[in-house]
């Protein structure tokens, strides 16, 4: 293993400073080496509270922002969670340590391949990782107790609402991509209701049938 500056406790301190209070989540961050979930060329930034590029025009979510989104879901350990946008698997690993199991879907096959290897090396086995259009969710594993969407769209795609259990929570950046409000919603009998605006942020766009059209560079 390549030695990298910093250590997980540095990231935990940064998350505490950003207002994260969920001790289970902080312990998951402490025991999940982010250096194993970033490209080798970005290892120097692994324990800084910064996003890092991962190829295909994608970046990881900044750890404090990812933690804010996860914390809003109120996970207690028994939940069945859908993650839209696996990236290289760091957030996926955190969710897997806080919930019963995770279904994660990634648009980019090469990124998904790397994430699968990263998760396997860390012994994370309660993740069903799919390659495909995350804007449509993963209906064959629905319903979900919680959904986290790591890409932006002006509204929550209808399939994701339909796949969320009543009283379940969904968190998504709402906006055009690059200028969002990260919002946590709750599923009610009448649909999705806004529960809390978490923060302003910048995310890549959610692409797919129920999101933005694919870029010319997209391979799916």
C-alpha cells in the first residue's frame, strides 16, 4: 500500500468541523480508508475535505458534503438503500457500513469496474453494484428505505419517487448541474415532500432517460 499524507482521523475532524454529528457515520469514515477509493495520482488529497477527479469528466463528492447527505437519511442499520452514482465506491462503502445493504448504480462501466474492485479489497460485501442508467433507479430491487442521488437534475426523477417506501427519505441535488440546492425529501401518500434544504453545492449532471440527455462522450 502506498503511503499517503494524512489519515482518516484528519477527515473525521474536518467532518466534525463541518457540522456532522452522527457518531456511526464518523466511525464509518474513520474505518474506511479513502486513500483506497481515489485514483493513485490523487492519493495526496485522500484525507483532505476536497473532491477529486476520477476520470470520464466525473469527480468524487466532497467528503463533508457526502456525509451531510448521508446523515440526512437517518440510517439506523436495517435499511435497504439505493445509491445513484457509485463513483469509485467511497460513499458506497460508508452507506454499506450504516445500512443493511446497498444497491448502487453507476453510468460509466470503467468507473464501476474500479469501484467493484475497491469495495472487494475492503471486504464490503453487502453491495449490489449495477452498471446502467441511474435516473431510472433499480426497479427489480425496489422498494427502498432511502435513496441518495449524487448528480443534479431540476427535479427528482419519477422512477426514484416510485421506488421509495412511504416515509422513506431521498436526498438529491436539485438544479441544472453546477449550481444546486441539496434537498432531502420524504415520501408521503401524496408523493414527495421537501423536508429540508441541506446546503448549496455544485454537482455533475444526472444523465439518462429521466435526466439530462447523454453527452456525446457518453459510452452508454
